[in-house]
């Protein structure tokens, strides 16, 4: 591909007790929307803040538009728009005043402020104090501030966490509009599968500071044509499933909900093998469900956990 | 308004911080009024000592050759111990009245002329002047200062008890309501400097730590905002507020108590600004690292509390032990308080305040640059 807008090369970051990011590399092409998906504590915020130049990697290199943060900070700040996972703006400042303040940092005037306020749908809240905004309105304010400078690169850390489905959809609409109109590249972190599926053309799943899997949505879900996801429970659940050689898929057994899960490559040839496996090990099937693969299933089969756990 | 100006970072930052301040009455109350009330309580608690030292100036009578000893002369001859150290501000005689129940009272006497006695009174080194004229004893003190009243009562009792000529006519009281010598004249400059310190420390320090803990600081520096403008705007807003608040206080005191500024106005402004600058520097320094508002509280208190108690905001620091006075006089709040008091009450000008002015400005610069070096924006 042509020069990527963001290139991350083998980046590591540790805190006192944890290795938050353990050797992540990625490239983001111009104009693409990328989702970084992962459960709590996966290292999403740490990774994104290193890309934003807010945290420094212990090891590895990050290039934005081919430039490092060191020596190019002033230039890069002009073209990046971002929202942090959690920011509380000045309580007793009105929406329009808060926007104007941030606009002035980019030498932008009232016209752009008005434009953005209507873009994020806060027209009837422009005179409201920030402290009196609802959660969704605050997220839209943060998004608006991220969009003020018409950024080439947009980095959003969990822009819809904690919102109800309606508020979440409103933010998706704003971002989808942006995707159609401008050449912005975006990285967004999220716990929500649906968000990644709706907004992004490339998905990176990370857990415990490492990339588990990445690709386009289609690539991920249709790696092998006709993959199915199987979930089953047993009448006589064991503490641990016996290992198997005759059955090819990796079965993950969740002790908490007493359910087993695996991904089936070919239903016609592989499903009988599964029944043989149960019989050989004296396991009695209680219930079984077989359906098309979703991202959540993919994640669960990779880690044995749900994404939003 | 000029469009470029209205869109400029600095203007918008000042505007935002100013609006934030005036829209939050709680900030004004908890940041300023509450510390005043609390320190008032502390101040009272600290003045109640069991062993009391009362300092008095005695006006030396002109030697008219009559050879007759004044009452005070004979009292001092009979009862007092002479103190040999004769530096300008020390005392010549001391009398200790033992009292097992209420604590000892020690009177320190200084014989001096009227002019010097007044200066000592204005500075709070003494609170009573004794003058003997034509065989009568005159007591000069501020009747609104309860401490001075007590000195008067105790001293007149002492005079009666000593088999010196019984006083038939009670010594006449000459209330010192002359501007510049009353307790209120001492108090107003104290309140001004306390307000400057509190407002800088709580306003600037707490403002920075709070923004850091809310991740707002981190968000702001993730834009092309000039970091120096951010700090400058916080400081500017505080300076302006302090100026207005002090002005109102002086205006009020002028109406209510008829206080006046006897010295140079420009010098007053200069030392006021230097004091603001020093405390702004200290505020930036102590808020340069922590993101925890409770640690911030502790740090601010650690700076503010000792000076509140020691620097002579409500009562003269000359009541503290002698060895501590030189240390106390080097505290920034003491320098500012003494400087402003000398301009208000002693008619001082640039000649008297250039030293504290220089030291305060310099410490502002030092703390500011140290703070910037270790400042944590994220
Ligand atoms: N400043 C820090 N000091 C110590 N540990 C940290 C710090 N920041 C993050 N961590 C740790 O690093 C790991 C990754 O944290 P990070 O915030 O990147 O996760 P995340 O994927 O963004 O999680 P979430 O979905 O909850 O936002 C976690 O274990 C976290 O506790
Ligand atoms: Mg996070």
C-alpha cells in the first residue's frame, strides 16, 4: 500500500505491575476506519495514547504520516483530532464556550464552532453548562471537539461506552457521515462488536497487550467458507474437557456457565466426529446450538471470554 | 472587538477561566471565606497562652532637673530586673508577677521617646504606651484591642499595689484612635496578604491539580495549545481577582473604620504584585506533579498553614520566641505583610520596600521555573 498514515512497529509499554502492550505492530492506510477491539484491560487505551503522543513507548517506534512524535509535535497536533476515554471539561462553561476555547487552539473562529455544533447535534444545548449535559451529550461534545480541526487522523477511545443504544446509534450516524464526506482516517477502540461491524472496514482484536487476530470483517468471519459456531452444554458436565485427537477443532470449556464452544469448519464431515468424541468420553449432550459466526464468537473462541466481560 | 484578538488562545483561556471562577460561588466561599474563618479560629487559639508577656513602652520624661522620680521610675527601681542588651528594639526592664492559678505575667518595659514608641505600637511590638505628665499617668492604647485593655488593667493594678504614692486619681486613659495605630490598621493589611496567599494557592494549585485529575490537562495539551498560555491565563485571572478583592476590602475599611494609606501608592502596587507573583510561583511549583486532589489539599495546607499562624496576619509575630523571629521574617507572607503594613501605617515608600520586593519577585521566578521543569501535563 501507499505510505500508511499510521505505522506502529513492535511497540512495548509496561507499568509497575503489568505489561500493558507487548509488541504490537500495525499499519493504517489513508482513509480507512479501523476498530481496535478488546476487553477491559486489553491495552487499547495505552496503545491509542501512544499513537496520540500522550504516552511514550518503552520500546518500538510510532510514525504518524511518516513522522515521529519527537521533533514534529507541533505539526502533528494540527492534523490529529482525538477524544480520550474519559475527559471532564470545565463544569461551568457552556457548550459553545468550551468549543470556542478549543477552536482557538487551532486558530479557528466562531463559524467552525457553529458548524461542528450542528454536526454533532448540540444546537439546542449550545448555551447549556457542560456539567448539566447527559452522558450522550458529553460524548458528542467530546466528539465535536475532536472534529474541530477537520483532522486527517481521528483517534477515538471508546466514544460510545456507557450510552444507550439510541445515543450510540446517533454517534455512529455522525461518524458514518464523516466517512462518506472526507478522507479522514480513524482509529476507534471499543468493546462493542456491533460498533466495529457498523463503522470500520478493518478490525484488530487485542487481548493482554497482544494482537490476537486482524483483518477486514469479511476476512475474519469467512476465513474458511461456511464456518459455523457451536455452543453446547452437557448433562454430566466435567471440571475439564478431556483432550482429544480424533476431533480437529479446539473446544473451549467455560466453567462458569458450564458451556463448551468451538468453531466448525465443515458441518457435514466434522459434526459426526464431535458426536464420536462425546460418546468415546462418556459425555451426554444436553443442548446444542449451531449458527453463523459473529465477531463475538470469534473472540470467545480465541480467548474463552466474552468481549464485554 | 478585534476578531483576531477574540479568537486568540490567550484571550479565550483567560475568558474561560474567568467565567469559571465567577460562576462558581462555592469556589469563592470555600477558597477564601472558609479559610479566613478557620484561621480566625486558629489565631484565637494560639494567642491563649498561660504565661503571658506584655510589652509596654514608657516615655522618658524630659530631664527638667526637678530630680523627682516618676512613679514608673520608682516602680522599676524597686521591682524590675534590668536587662542589659540594648539593641534598638529590645526592652530595658522586666517584672514578673507570679500567679499559680492563671499563669505568670511578665511585663517588659522599654524606655524610649514618643516617636519610637509609636513605631513600635504600629508594628505590634508593644500594645500600650505609658506616659507620665505632671504626676499623672496616661495610658495610650487602642480600646478596641482586648489585649491592650488587659495590659492596661494589669498595669494599673501593679501601680496601685506597690506602696508607691497611692493613686487617688485614676490615671487618665488616652484612647489611641489615631489612624495607623489601631488594631484595625494592623488587621486590614493582614487580611489582604492572607487573601492573596489563599487565593493563589487554592485557586491556581487546586485548579491545576483538579484539571489534571479530570484528564482535562491531558486533553488540552493534545492540541496545539501553548502550555505557557494556559498557566499565564490562570495566573492573570487570579491577579485580577485578588486586586479587586483587596480593593474592595480597603474601600470597605476606609468607609467603616476610616483607615488610610499613608505611604506611596505605586510602591504599594509594586509589592502587592510581587507578592502575587511569589505565591503564584509557589502554587505552580506545588501543583506541578500530583494528580490526586487530596494530596493537593495536603500540599497546599502544608504551605499555607504555617504562614497563616506565624506571619502575623492577625497578631504580631513579635509574641513568638526571639530566636524564631528572624526565621519568621524571611517567610514570603511575612515579607509581604510587613511591606504592606509599613506602607499603610508608617508612610513607607520604595526606599523601605525594595528589598522584600526583590526577594518576592525572585522567589516567584525561581519557584515558577522549578515548577515548569517538573510539570506533569499528562
Ligand atoms: N498509568 C498506569 N499505571 C499503571 N497501570 C496502568 C496504567 N495505565 C494502564 N495500566 C494497566 O495497563 C493495562 C491496560 O490498560 P488500558 O487502559 O490500556 O486498557 P483498555 O484496553 O483501555 O481497557 P478499558 O477497556 O477498560 O478501557 C491494564 O491492566 C491497566 O491496569
Ligand atoms: Mg481504555
